[in-house]
């Protein structure tokens, strides 16, 4: 699955609702990523949103 297949908007909404664990789960469902990779990706999205 390519990065363009990720519903980043959904991840951002979950982060804004302070539902980080759910965001990680959704990213894993969308991409098949390992847990640590998905956590790192969600945290990167979170950092980008804080700028």
C-alpha cells in the first residue's frame, strides 16, 4: 500500500480528538504496518500538525 492510500485526514481527526491509539490502529489497518512503524508514522503526523 502506498502513502497515497492512507486516509491521513482520518488520522488527523483522531489525533485532534486525542485518540492516538485508535489512530495507530487505523493506520495499521490501512497499511499493514508493524506496530512500531505505525506509531512512528502517527507521531510524525502529530508533529506536523503542531507546527
